[in-house]
C-alpha cells in the first residue's frame, strides 16, 4: 500500500475457508509461518513483493483466532523497575552522537 496505511482483511467463504489480505508485517509473518507448517492447507495467492506490500492467502477458517490482550496488574515498584529497564535498553540501542 503505497500511501503508508496498514490494514488486514479476512473474508469467510462457504466450506470453512477464508481469504486473508494484509499489509501488516506481523500478520504477513504469521501467514507465512502457518504456510510453512501447513503447506497443504494454505495457498499464498500473492506475495507482498508482487502485490504492493500486501499478502493474499487462502486457508481454513479454523485458523482464525481472536483473543484479548493479556492484562497484568503491576505494583508501583514493579512498574518503576520495568521503566528503568526499558530506559537502560533504549540508552544502549541509541546511536552515538
């Protein structure tokens, strides 16, 4: 998608199949991994390289999974520790000036 937008679409079709179209990198990686593990059940119709950055695939609808994100309760101390760890990690990755 040349305008920079990212989206994913899923169409369920009769017979328990679905078409997946996505320009989102995590979804593309997931579809390719599913294809790698289940080559007989997944058909890649168009690869992102030949489809303006968008994968288009057909696979069983039973592979569709929706789940809510995990929610964790952190104490103030745990939150502070994680914040410091993240700052240190970002500092290590920042380019030298």
